[in-house]
């Protein structure tokens, strides 16, 4: 088992959690601008200046050339740029003397800084409240929705069997902040007691415990395991302060934690990229990309350079190009191929762009009717050539 490499690895983007009621980055701004939604979600009040300020940024994004999507991350990148501008103006002698020499300008910039910090705080608190919410708990009295959650849990189990029928196992990578997978596992694991979810936290969700990569190695020799790697952190992960590099699990009281201690790949908070847990997840992702037959992306926008570049780099080291399956209603094979071609221009490392024949897209929303049958049909019809290489069957129509 120590030399075991999965045939299939799974990558989850925000679209994989949308069925449960979690917002994608595209729809996240509704949580800010729609007061009715904020009331329904029981979100904390906003600062008085935030709405109008973010609407200004929204217009700037739309009018930029080329226009930028008004998404969660683009709002935060803009705010982070303003925050850095204020810092530079205060510490750079030349800029300070030219632009902050008058009391009036100093006051205007200082007030702008306060508005910026308030907006960052509002978006971050909204992010933590929303993605930490237990959506599964809220639909337990709705039989139809509850059955949908249950079927998705079974989907992951079935995919683990496709990966290896002798000892079902699935390596899952995600850039999501929510804890939907943990909730599914804890709710439905009583029907599959031999399956465990390993995410680096003792007992999956032990409050106050800290993340450790030893959780993965200690479980590597056991069967029936789901290994979850959170590349961008989690809204329930927090540092405890200077001098302590551990990342602690806080879900019950995550909304009361200091937001500057949030452990997430988050615009303005992207610290310690080379340290665990982030580094461990990316290293594991690269390792399995070198050896798996196929990677399945669900609800992933392909805007993350780190993910794209790792795949392109791993592909350059392989004799047999990795096969890519994408479940997303907005992406076609040609879109994904063009995305990789563009991404290859933005890295200095060796890359190999997947050919159009190495990509299959399924135009369906995750958890929609028949999405799983279409996926499993493609997996079942994958062929092995005389040279031992895998390829998509000509019969495996993806769209």
C-alpha cells in the first residue's frame, strides 16, 4: 500500500458544493448586496460604508479593459491593492513627501484606509459565516433534499470503487473553504462503517485539535479511505498566534476567531505558502498527477494558476499524458484546452499542454440528473493501448 498510486484523483471546485447551497465565487456577491439573503443566512451586519464602496469596485471591475468578473476574489484583490497602497504611501519617503505632506490629504487617505479595512472585514466575516454553516443540518426535514445529499455521498463511494475495487480509496483535492465533505461523511458513514475520511484533523473534526500530515501517513496502510487535501485552507482553520505554526480546528466558534489568524489561501491573507498544510497538499497533488490515469474536475473554473501549472508540469514528466474529465455546464473541451494553452505561457517551468483528445467535458451541473452515469460511462470505456497507455474511447461522447 505504501507504493499504491491511485488510477483516479478528484479535484473539487466551488461548483461541487453549490447543490448544498454554498455560493460559488461568481454568486458570492449576492451575500453582500442582497439584504434579504443576508437575513436568511443570519449574517452579521455590515459597516455603513461597505455596500456603496463595493458597488464602486464592482463598476470598476466591469469597466476595466478587459472587464474582470465581479467575483469574491476580485473584490478582495482590489481591496488588498488599496491596503498595500496606503502602506506604501506611509513608509516610502518620496511618496509620503509628495502625497501626504498636507493634513487634508493625510486625513483623506487615512479615512479611505478605514473604509477599506472595514470592507475586508465584512467580506471575510461573511465568508466564514457562510462556508462554515452546516447546510446538511438545515435540510434534514426535507426528504427530497436529504436524499440528494445521501446520493452524493454514495457517488463518492462508487467513485472510490472505480479507483480500486479491492480496497476502495479516493484522493480528493479541493480549493473550497466549506466542510461539505466532512458533513456528508459524518452523516452517512453509519451506512459504511469501514470507510474513513482523512483530512489532517484528528477524528476528522475534533474541535481544538491541530492539523498534522501524520494523520495521512498513519492511515495509509488501511483500506477504504478518503483522503481530503485542502489546498486553500478552510474557514474552520486558524492559527493561534506568533510562535505557533500549528493550524487549529475551530468550527463551533469560528465566527468568534480573529480573522487575521484565518488559515486560507485568501486574497490579502496568502501567507506561508511554502508551509503546511498548503505545501503538503500541493506536493501530494503533484505526486499523484505524475502517476494517475485520469483526473476528474468538478465545478472548477480553471482560474487558479497554481493548480494549472502543477498539472502542466506533471504532464511534461509523464510518458502517457494525463486524461482530464471536467463536469461543468459552462466549459467545453475546447475552452479547457485553450485555458491550458494560455496558462502554459505564464510559467518558466517545463510544461506539456494536454491535447484536445486528452480532455472530456460533461455539460452538467454536479448533482444534476444523470451526471454520474455520464461520468462512469466515460471511465468504463477508457481503453488501454498495446503500449499500456490509457486513452479515451471514441465511443465515450462527453457532451
